[in-house]
C-alpha cells in the first residue's frame, strides 16, 4: 500500500518543483476546461501563453506584461511578508482602492497647478492610504485580538462602497457631462504616472515593484526583522523566547503590505487606468494572493509568478477577443493554479512510501 | 425623509428572510469548525451553490430541485477543499482562499447564459388560518419552506452536538485530534463529512439569495455574505442558537439599511451599504476578547504519523 511519511527536513528541490508541476497540471486541466467549453485546447494555451510574448503583435503585448505584472508583484511582496509570519492580510484589494483614492485625491486637489511636487506627494498619499486601511485590522488584532482575516476582508467591501461614493460624488469630473468618474489624470501632466521610456510599459510602479523585490530579499535573507518573520511563521513559541515582539511584527507586516498595495493602486490610477471610476479595481488584490503562494513567498519567486499571472491576464484578453473564450475561464484557470500548487506542496514535507507498514 | 413608510411587522418578516442565507452558511461552517476545520471557502461555495441552484431551477422549472442541486454543488466544491486539507495536508487558510477565488470564477463561467433570466418562484408554505393572525401571522407564518428548513437545521445541529454520540465524536475530533485518533476514531473521515455538510449548507444559502432573495443571477452576487457567515461563527462562540441570534442581527441591519435607502434618508446610499460590514467588524472586536470557546484543534493539520 502507499502511505505518506513525513520528511525529516522539507525538500528544497520539491519546494521549487511544486510550482512548476502545478503550472504543468494547470495547463493540462485548463486545456480540458477549454475543450469542454468547445475551444481547441492547444490553440487556447498557445494564444494565452505564446502569442503575448512571441506572436505577431508581441511588440504591443510585451509592455502590457510590465503594466499588469507590477501591481501584482508589488502587492504580493507585501502579502508574502505577513503570510510567512502567519499574519493573513487578505484585504489587499481594499488597501489598493484606498491608496488609489488618497493618491488621486491629492492629485485632483492640486488640479490644474503644474509642479514637479504633485506626483511625489501623490505617491506619499497613496502609500499612506493603503497603510491606514491596513492599520485598522492591525491595531484591532494587537489591541483586541480580532481576527485580521475577517476584518481586512470586510474592509474591502467598505472600500468598494467608498470608491463608488467618491467616483459619483466628491471626485466626479466637473466637466464630465454628468458621467461618473474623475478627471483623467493621464491628461494632467504633473499627476500622470507616464512611461519612463516610451512604449516599454516601464512606469514608476514597475520601478517600485523592482525595489520592493530587492528590499524584501535583503530583509528576509540578511536582516534581523526578516529572521523574526521567518521564526514566527515556523515556530511562534520559539520566536517569543528569542525576543520577537509579536505586536510589532503584526503592525509591521500588515502596515507594509497595506502600503505596497496602496502604492500599487496609486500607480495604476495615475497611469494605466487614469480615472477614478466605480469599476476601477479589477481584483489585483486577490490575484496577488495566488501570486504570493505561487512564488513560494520568496521575492524572486514572486517576481516570476507575477509575470506569469500577468501573462494569463493578457493572454486571456486575447483569447477572449480572438476565440470568444469567456473571461471567467481565465479566473477559473488562475484558481486552478493555486489548487494544484497547494496539492503538490504535499511532497515538500512528505514522501510517498510503497510497501507494508513496519511495526516499530 | 419619511420613516413612517417602514412598517415594523414587514421589517421583521423581511429580516428573517434576509438572515436565512447567512444562517444556513454559518450553521454549516459551525459544524465544520466544531470538527476542527477552518474553511474560508464559504463565499466560494455559496456563489457556486447560487448558480447551480439557479441554473437547475430555471432548466427544470422546480425551485425545490434547484435547492437540491445547490446543496450538491456546494458539497462538490467543498470536496476539493477536503482533498487539499485532509489528503494532501495543505494549509487550511490558503486552501480556503483558493476555494473562494476558484468558486467566484467557476460561478461566473457557469452563469454566463443566465444573466437576466427570471427563475421560477417558490410558493410560501400554506399555514391556512394561522397566516391570518394579526401581526404574528405575517411574521411567523408567511415564509417559504427553506426559511423554516434553516430554523429546523439550527435546532437539529444543536441537538446533534449536545445529545448524540455522533455529536460527541465530532466535538472530540475538533478539540483534540490526536486523542480522538488514539481512541480509534477516523479523524479524516469525520472531518471530510463535516466539510461536505458545510459545503451543502453554504450552497443552500447561496441558492436562497439567487432564487428567493433577489431573485436573479449576477456575478459575485453573494457580495461577502459568506465572509459575514464566517464572522458569525466566531460571534456565536461556536454555539448553534447564538448563530441564529447573530444571523437575525445581521439580517436586521441589512434589511434596515435597505429600508432606509428606500425611505430616502439623508445618508448617501454607499454609506448605508457599508453598514453590515462595519457592524461585522464592530461585533468581532467586542467578542474577540474571549477565544476560549474555539475548538482547540481548529485549523491544525492532522497526520496520523505525528
């Protein structure tokens, strides 16, 4: 018979192989799903994963990879710090919205003044907005022991309502002929998060994402705080004895992830999106959870996972317009990826043994 | 603003209906958590139940059949969670989140052809003369069968946990899975059953929204009710009757803010719509001081070797 045996140490090889196996399994079962929807599975996979990179119009899609990948990586890096320590911020979507609203609010308040100071102020405001929104579950957890999962998630719905209120009320474009949505920040030079190098997709959010990856790497590998995060996740009691202050760790992890999510929102609203509108958020905050796990909560892994996930968004759009593949199919595809990853992760900590159970 | 348009009798009757989806989902989750499983996929199972129930009700013309399909759909999805957490020993928080993300996508995919379709309506239970009693008749005897089923379910779960051997076994597994294993109880099998029950209940709750409350299908229509149900289990200190109390509290707030929107109160609609979520946070804060009631093995991974 087959049985599971706990490995004395988690397998390093399998820790890296599990995401790759998960991607392969998702290709297979995703293909089955596409076939079930009446689409050619091979053509679907090629459209989603090959065309944006090497297809005829790749010159158009490649920059999109950075534009869609940057917010995912930025948010997922922040989430991974908390996830490592067993602090579950799953309300990044709300922090993303609040960051965008705070940042855009500052930008719109200065309209139409032209100054080099406007954009940096917006960045600060965006980071602050996300940070404040994440501090609510953090402070409640530290003070009252409230479950941060539920509070951070409830705040997503609150933020969505707040976004609706803003885009229909306070931030509505006074010259917008009554349509909902704010002024377009792309047309306001001082507040526009423009591409740094034209037609590359390289905007300030991409720079921020790269910096975040480097900082997270150094923090986790070299800094005492990173050590505290890792110990807390692996053995909370041992962490306490080694002098880790759990309250400060909670405030740091939730605060940082909120700040990064807020930044992601700000860079999106002032750049690729441009407008504060009701449906401005597209769920990056939730997809980033998949990115964080798929990247094994490791900064470099998250960078790769973020790009892969961005690819599914872009390829999904292409498949939608060319083959009529429903948008929801891509969502299912992304969810599947996380399932397979969690399942294959079994072999990181356990191995299969064939044969009889020996009597000890 | 005219608050006199809010009729208290109708408000209470509507509150019971607004509370039912939360009640069903929370009761299912309560059973799973008492068995030591923290399933954060309630939202995902609800929305899949909502579309399964809706689709089958529309195709067959029978809402009752729809509810059966919703329970089956929710249970089927929860089977994925059971496989991940009980067989491949994955982290329960991550698996639950995965279930919700997957469920939201799957439901959108399944529901493509059903946007704007009107489902067959479910007739209220006929209590005859009882429904004509002033005030009480309207509040107690003028609802659909699923609402009464929800109330019966709470009573049944309460009785099961308190008086039966099965309930004792379930609680033993949830409090200390190692001891339960040593007693020869099949920890994994019991937990899988509890997860399936939770999934079926969440599915029913979802279908209640799409078939009776709204009744139509829109993407993401559960709008966080599954998460409120999760919060409710904490609120209720893992006790069935308190789940009922909590569900009516949330149902009341939901219904009241809807009525206030209708009455044209000077508060903007968006801020009224925030209220159920804000109240959930508030209640969590007030009640989270006491965690002693939580099942001791909640969220912990069980493997017979350790």
